């Protein structure tokens, strides 16, 4: 995993692209299974090993990117697996267990990440900074085609792509964005947005996806239905009708805070900056919350600091990254000290 | 009240003298009444006016200090009366009501403050920075003698000095210190100290005395009994046996925090500093609490800033002082903005 240096920015933290003040990243994921092999939950160990071999050979041979890394998850130390979770390259489930499972990832951009033997034989993910689902969809389609030209997928003319879980049958597509909604949170409108998202059949999840809490007002929003619509329809509707609306809500909430409650907003964002610059102990959740406010301060022009500082810290404050930077296992209390120290260093460099 | 400029340090904020890391100030107060006049609570308006005249003439004529100011409380705007409360020169009761009442105060040191027509005809206070009750007692004795050489006090050979409230009969003395006990608070030992103080017949009160809450871990500790002991006994016992013990407790708690929980302590004091340096809105109570931590940080050598900055801010963050500095009436929300701005300015000046 030499390509994955902790200091390098993950794609979703680049803060580039359309609407990147609100949308940190766009992601499309496809669920695919090989014809002639049982689904992962029915597969014996032998089958899984066989699937791994097929996947490795065909993915690496498909010319998906200038450099594709192959990772046998079983050979990776736990800390490295957690680093992959924190970089949003694998699911938390994929980091656990001792069944044969793998990961192919494009290096150094980490835009392509393909989990092998997670819930399906392949979970293909393509990710880009900012709101760019149409581009992402075009890219992942190309990746999908290239893999399919080497191997047969399990496909039914009636249902479409077959998947281990019926909710993914059909296109097997899931479209999601990571958004930052601090103004909606501050103005107490988040619940309203959640309700309207649910009404539009969107799922809102926390920073680490399924089952995780929202950390620092970062949320993953994804489509729920994959059946009965074309992939293009799904992507276009999601981007144009769903997400654009949420972006407008958040931007509107930011303008209103600036206009009507400017001092309260300044107080929040500068206190957050003051605590980050001075604390000697920082829990991950608190660091996220404070970084979220500073991000809002930079977005609204109240704080004059490079966004890169905040983005890098969102990544590095996570437990596994922190330990990788420090090159050692750290107890929880030691992590709080090291996290605070790392944060102070970054803010000192940024303001000098 | 030209002598009372808000920026000037009150005696109790000078941070000079013995044990001034814990004891901010020492104070002795005497309750005295003139012979031949009814107690204040029994006095008619005419009597009170008469008492005022007698007091003004004899106090100003007694040569107590190079300059003594005389204040007719009825002529003072409310804001100025509150400034006197905040400087610990008069009680909150003395600031209220419309009965004739006065104040004599030495200028510019404010060590002597004599309330006229508070609960007793005279409440004579002498205050010094640090732990110096023996000196304070010598000074107030001299003041008492000088006044008594001009006018007869109400005195009974059997009971001693007569006072409006029986708890003050006898010596009419109350001895008190303002202490800063942040380490005992942080280490959760404050309740233990309170209990042992009660057992020693001491009263522990908040920052503004009777009935007030503790603000920022500043407490007033005073003796409770005045009957049956000589004044010297009272002062010596209070200083040598009572207060020295509490000072040792607090210093010990500080050493232990530095030794055993240094990072937690650093985190507390630097977060407080960070918030004071960055906040845009500050309530008075929060400002006190944060200044208290910074004071602890300076005392323990963790923070390198002049103590004067903290002391002046403890004074200026109070509502009436804040409005006097700004030279206008301020709404509560406006005060929070101005307080935060004042605090930032002082810390910027201090670190440049």
C-alpha cells in the first residue's frame, strides 16, 4: 500500500469542482457478480479464493488506470484496513472478518476502488471531488464495460444485473454525494431537509455511511431505488432534482446566517478556530465538529485560511490515520494528545 | 467620582503581596454606630440626613488619607452605583433604595471605603492586595481611632460596640479574604474544603459576597463569630489557622495537577485562552470562568502572559464597568459583543 501515504489528500477532500462549497464528493457504485459462481454469502472458501483470482487477473488486466494496486485484505494489518475505511475506499464490513477478500484501487488518485467478495463479487466505486455525477457515471460505465469485456456478469434479461441483496437488483447502481450542511444544522433546518429527502426516497447517512452517526455535519446522501429506471435517469434525477435542491437550501441558510445572525456565526466559527489552535486534548468527534465550523467560516469568507488545511485535518484526525502518521499504536488518551498536537501544527503552518 | 476611572486597577486586583497566587485581597470591616442616634433601621429620614452630615464632616476631617472622596449615593446615577459594587467598595444593598446614604472612599487607592447608613451608621472597610490581615487590621484600627476621636460610638461596657444586627455586636469586626481556588475546583475537592470551612465557623461566599454565586472560582471567605474574642485573636486565628490551611490545600492541588494531570490542566487553560482570544460573544459568567483558568495557567507557569491582563479584565468584564468603558448604555446582547471585543483587544496587546 505504498501509494497510500496518509498526508496525500483523498479525492473526496480535494475541494475542487462544481458546488464544492457544499458537495465534497460524488460517488457512483455498481454491484456486480460473476456468472457461474455462487453469491458471496453462499460461497465456500474455495469459491471465494477462486473469485479473488478471477477478479485480480481481470481487473488488473483491464487497463482501468495507469496504476492499479491490488490488495489481499487478509494480508493487511488491521491499522491499514482501518486507514482504507477512513479514506472511504472500503466499507467497515470489508475491513473485518477472515474470509478471502480483496481490493483494487487506482493510485495515486484513489478514484477507482473495487471491493472483491464484499456483499457482491465486485463492488465498483468511482469517486470525484465536487458535484460531478454525470462525469462519474460516464467513467464508471467505461470501467464496467472494460471489466465485462473480460468476464461474464450474472445478468437476467428480465431483472437486469443480479445481486446478493434484492435491493440492488436491476441496475445495481447506487449514487451518492458527501455533503457538508453546517448552516442547515445551525439554523435548525436539518430535520426539515431530512424529511424532504426521505420523501424523495433518498437515504441520509453519517460520515462513514450505513449505520454511522453524522460527524461534523458531513452527510452521505444516496438514492434508494435501483429498479425500474435506467441508470441515466437515476443519475440525472439525483443530481438535477434532488441534490441541487439541497445545495440551494444550504447556501440559502448560509446567506441568511451571514445576513441576520452574523455575530452568532462569527462567534461559532472563531471559537472553533480558537479551540483547535489551543487545545491539548482532542477527541475525534469534537475535532470534526470544530473543523466543520472552520470549514463553514472559510466558505463564508469569515476566516482567511486555506481550505486545504481543514480538509487534510478531517482526514488525519481519524484514529487510524493519526496512528499511521505517528507510526505507532496509540492508546485512546495518547491519540487525543497527538491529535491536538497535529491540529495545532497544521494551523500554525497555515497562518504563518 | 472622577478618581474612579474604570481602567485603574482596584486594590484587590493588584496581584501584589504575600500569597497573592491564591489570596487576591484581605479585608477587614468594622460596624460602628454613633451614640445618640437610632440605628438605621429605626431611623427616620431626618435622622439619616443628620447622620450623613455628622459622618461626612468627621470622616473628611479625620485625615484618614491624602485624598478622601465623599459620595452622596442619592445623587449618583445607577450605573455609577453599580460600578462601586463591582469594585467591591459598597454592598449591593447600598446601591439600591432612595433613603439618604453615603460613601467615603480614599482616592486613588480605594483601600478605605466607609459606607454611611447601610445596615449600621458606619461600615468601615480597609482592603489590601494579597494576604495581609495583620497590616490591614493595624490600619483599620488607626482609622477607627481617628474617627472615634471626633465622635462618640454607641458602646456598652458589657457587650462592646452596639450594632443593628446582633451577629455583629461585640467587636463589630468581620475579617475576610478573596481567594482563587481553581485547582481545588478542578480536582473536585472544593466541597471538602467548604465542609471543613463550615466546621471552622467560616462563611464561604461568591464573588460579590452575601447571596452571590461563585464566579470563576473566586470566593470570599470570612469569619462568622465576633463575640467573646479579642479583635487580635480573631484576626490572628483567621489568618494563621484558617486561611493558611486553605492556601496550602489550593497550592497542593495545583502541584498535583501539574504533576499527575498536566495535559488535562494544559488543555483546560489553553482552551480558555483560545476562547478568550477568539470569541465574538461573551457572557460575564463565562468570561470569569475562562479568565479564572487563564489565571491558573499563569500562576502555574503554563501560560506566559502578564497577570495584570487577567486582573484588569476580571474588573472590566463586569456589566457596569463595561458600559462605563464604552460610555453608553448597552443592551445585554450588545454587552456580549463589546465584552468579547474588549477581551480580544487586551489579549492582543498582551501578546504583542
